[in-house]
């Protein structure tokens, strides 16, 4: 049901088949590895109606360039010789592929195909939710202790590390490591240890009490124990225009986006450690930074504050709060309120970065767990939570310092305690 082709065969395939899906893959490409089993199983399911093709991108550059394919994997859909649907790239979910395949077929046929999807169940000893450093450390220790372990993540492995520009404080590397490389080494170590890595999957339901996780809509993983290592995400300001301009003028990740502001002006919202430290990084690119801080003082550590204050590119607006984000031509307009006078001022800028803290990723967890006042899970010194058999590690737990090393340490402790408990 799945055919590997060379670029010379492509036009013929398009002529002979009404519906075609084409996967540009590469070797040594983790998102391609994550896609392969999904593509295989969908070829089984849809293969009578849609032609499933694979093509090695590096070996068929001419076609890749002609079709505008710049990265692997890239999935393209064709109907009657014309490209249709979305172009899918990176950590592709099964439902995204199905959504595009379904647009090519009549409704009654879609129904028949969907009815053929059989629920499957996998039994394991431990399921680890979240393939950041905490979850990956836990999976490495568990797998090396011969504990059957499945590590599940809706994204590609690495968590926050994958979006970190350089990591210089993780022991074992003399030179700073690009975050994506460190994440890659960790994921390779997880695989080498023998844990089953299921990444770029949809996590549909988590049932902590019964130790069950439903992924990709039809696959239930039943475990004896669960480790929650779902990390944390940025907090939003919830003001006008924030959602609308997310990723289109407003960013939450300096590492990812600072490079787009070379010689440009930016506004940074926040005045804590992250805001101040990230402003130093952004200052390498931007020509001017205006930091908007709600309090009458910055709250970052003194050394970071002193460095920021000494940077002539950084100006600080204290006791100001953002009230809305708007587009004005190719600029962003930020309305800020002076909290001392109530006066609204407008800042025109090229881009906005928001650094106002993090929140634990627990949207999928509906079981009642003991948490602190900020919603982080309370765990004991062996990382046990208030639900028997459920552990939690890393940034998602209530603790003072959230770093790669501390997440890895939590994962280590949980997995040793867990392996003993399972024995
Ligand atoms: C920009 C930036 C720079 C940083 N720089 C450094 C640094 O230089 N040094 C340092 O030590 N620390 C740094 N940190 C902090 C460090 O990255 C985190 O402390 C660390 O990644 C936490 O690891 P974690 O495994 O707990 O969570 P995360 O890294 O947040 O990973 C959590 C994972 O869980 C997944 N997940 C979410 N929901 C679910 C779900 N329902 N089911 C399954 N999986 C789910 C996510 O997709 C993610 O992959 C930085 C953080 C940021 C944001």
C-alpha cells in the first residue's frame, strides 16, 4: 500500500492516480521516524482509495525544490494532478493527515474507512507523560532497570530544551550546546536504553486513577504506574489582540524569534528573571528594547538587573501594564496604562515578547491531585503524588528551581523509587 518512488516517476503517478499523498523523508530525521508508523498504518486504511508515496528528499532534490519542500518530513496531497489541502511538516499528528485524506473522498467512503479503525490496547509497566528532560531521564533509568516503559508526547522530544538557543549549564559538555542538539542526544539515549518513544501523538485522555492513556483516538496504553512530566508553558496576558497576533508579532520565545528583530525595535512585557535575562539575549539583535513592567521595580535577580540597566539599548517603563496589541501597517502598537496616573500611552514597535511567567501543563489531567497555590503538583521526596502509583517530575511539580538539571534529578529519583516499587 506504500510505494517508494524516485522523482522521475512522480508525474506518471499523478497522471495514473486520482488521489495521491507524497511523503518527503530524510534519514537521521526524528520527526520522519515519528511519522513513519502513522503513514504506514494510514496507507493500510486508505490505500485502496489513495496512492501513498514516499520519496527520499536528499536524493530527489529537483522535485523537492520544484514543489517548495524545504524540510523533512513534508506531506503533500494531490487530487487530479493538483496539490490540495494543507502542507504538513515537522511533528505531524495522525488526525492532521486523516483530515486531509478525508477531503479527497466522498462522505460514505470516509465513514466506511473510519469504521475499520480498530481500538488497540498496549500493556506496559510505566507510561511517562512528557518527553522533556524530566520524562526522558525517568525513561532512561526505567528502561535500563528493565522496566517496560512507554514515553508519550504530543510534540517532538525535548520539551522546553528544544526551543532553547544554547545550554551552557548542563554538565558533560564543555561548550554550550544548542538546545535542539541536547534534546536530540537525550531522545537517542532513551531509544538506546530500550524505552518506547511515542512522540507527535495526540493525547486524547489521561485517566490517572485507572492508569490509562488514550492516544491518537484509538490506542489505549494501560500501565501499572504513571509519571507526569508534562512541564510548563508561558502564561498569557489575556488582553486584546494577544491571541490574534500570537506568532504574528507577539512571541513568547526569545530563542526562537529574536533573530527576526535584527536592528529592529521590540517591546518586552515583564520584569522578572526571564524577562530581564531574555532582554539581554534580544539586545544582541534589536536596536532598541522597551521593557514594560507592572510593578514599580524589576523583580529579576540583582546581577541580571544591573546588566540590563547598563545596556544602552534597554529602557524600562515601570508601573505600566499592557492593555492591548494592535497592528499598524508593518508595526505593532502596544497600548500601556501608567498605573500611577491611569493614562494610556501607545508604543509603536516592530515586535513584542511576553515573559510573565509559566504555568504547569495539566489541561489533560482531570483527576484530583494535591497542588500548590499556583497549580503545580505537590510531590514527596520520591516524587510520589497524592494518587497512588502516580509520580510527577520536573517543571510541573511545586518546587523552587526549574532547570534541566533539576528536572533530570526528579526523573532519576522517581524512576529509582518506581523500579523498587514494581519489584
Ligand atoms: C527559553 C528557555 C531557556 C531555558 N534555558 C535553560 C538553560 O539554559 N538551562 C537550564 O537548565 N534550563 C533552562 N530552561 C528551563 C528548562 O528548559 C526546564 O526547566 C526543563 O526543560 C523542564 O523539563 P521538564 O521535563 O520538566 O518539562 P518540559 O521541558 O516543559 O517538557 C514537558 C514535555 O511534556 C509535553 N507535554 C505537555 N502536555 C502533555 C500531555 N498532556 N501529555 C504528554 N506530554 C505532554 C510537552 O510537549 C513537553 O515536551 C529554559 C527554559 C526556557 C523556556
